[in-house]
C-alpha cells in the first residue's frame, strides 16, 4: 500500500499537516496542494481545531519545492497537468494566507520554492539549525512565485531583491534577522514544541506567540547583516542592467561574487523577477499578487528558459543552461510587460 503524500491528523487542539515525501525532499505535487487546501477549508470551521501546524517528514527537508520536472514534462506532452498544478498551488497559498486561525510552520530542514509557499503565507515561521532557505528560480528560468512577489519586497531594504535575483541560500541567523523566521528553535526541541502547541488553548495569534516564545533561542549573529549597506546600494537600481553594472564596477570580493552569480542566471528570469518585485511591492492584496504570478507563469511556460533550466539543473544536470535570449539587452521591456497581461478566460479562478 502506497503511503499518502501528505498526512493530516488532529493532535490535541491543533490540526497537523505532515508533508510526507521524504525521499523526494517533500517536494509538492498537484495532489498535495489540492488536499492541503481541502483540509484547511474543513479545519477553519471546525471548533476543536484551534491552530494548524505544518511540518515535513524525514531528517533533511521541510519541503524542497514543487515537482517542476513533472510540470515541464506535462507542458511538453500537451497535457493540462502543469496548469492544474500552478492553479491549485496558488489557491493553496491564498488559503494559507487567509486562514482565520494561527498557522505555524516548523521549518526544520530545507525550504525552497514551493516549500516557502506552503509556509511563508502563514502566521509563524519557525527555523532550526537545520533550516536552509532559498528561492532559486532564476537559475531555472522561472521566477520566485508562490507569493514571492508579495513577501520578498517587504523584507528590509533591498534584501528581498537580492534573495530573488541571486537565489542566495540563507540559514536561521539570517532568516531571523530578516524577519522571515519569527522564531528559532533547536531541531531536537521541535517535537516538544509540537506537543506544547497541541496541549494549549490557542484562541488567537497571541496565545500561539506565547508558546513559541518559550521555545525560542536567539541565534548566532547573522552573516548577511554586514552586507546590508552593499545590498541596498547595489540592488536598488531602477533596472537589472544597472544592478549588474554597479556590482561589476565594485571590486570587493562580495560584489564580484554576486556579479558572477547573476551572470549565470536566465536573463529573462532576472528582468521578469525584477519587474515582479517592483510591481508586487505596491499591491495591497495578496490575491492580486497571486493573480499576477499566475499570469506570469503562463507566459513562462510559453517560452524556452524554464525547460532549459529544468534540463540543465534537474534532469541532465550538466549545469550548463543555454538561455535564449542570452543577454539582458536582448530582453525588451515590451517582452517583460507581456508576462503581466490579463489571461482572459484563463485567469486564476479565485472564489
């Protein structure tokens, strides 16, 4: 008998979601997104469930992302599975953001891409010494979706733009300093925290906060903090070209490292991600952001770079994607604007 990809149970006063694909680093499938939203719809009106906690099975990952290889193969095969996946994943993101009870993510391991989307829209994000966060989509010819256009530009200064464009990997100290992680709890104490949440009378976020505060331990100093001024200086450019130019002219090792990193990314993804965050920072509603990202992903699937990124990074693993267009200069502003155009009958179907 095949074990379920996602497990649901009520434990004491909480509803517990366990992402249950440890061999695949708990990467999200279409079915998992559908089931999570369905369960949240049930729990939000169930009086006995005071809060929801989400965690990942296994020792390595909370959730390493969505199953983008399957998505790519679906589009190339002419099936609708790719569209169904993004549609229902984004509806799940909205359901998490709008969930009326405390939603607590115990991110004890890798959290990337879709794993960020199943956690960040909630109320509390708990990291451990095992947590590794990244939004690596520009290396895949994609963009930081699942709400990236909403939460990244709301991080301090230009740190969100830095994380989005470079795909930088950060750990608990930086996550806490940036405000991504609300709390830091030792991995070995996560089971006790879960027990405490299940046993508590959680009437609102304040009650959940009180419990989480008791387990929280301030992490070590955040390494990225010493580069905040450099990040704000370089990544505040009005165009991606300007960001790259400023980094290229800066001869410090840190700036040169960022420049070399950005030069490996999809030029289209860099410009698209930049536009996404600049548009997202002025939106007033999370749903509007998810509509925007749904439009964007449709247009990405019509292009070349996503499939090339998946091939080079995840399938053949030669790490040598051939981007088309291959320079920023060949990606016009008009091309980027087209990614944000209304989809008409294919717009995200939000109730």
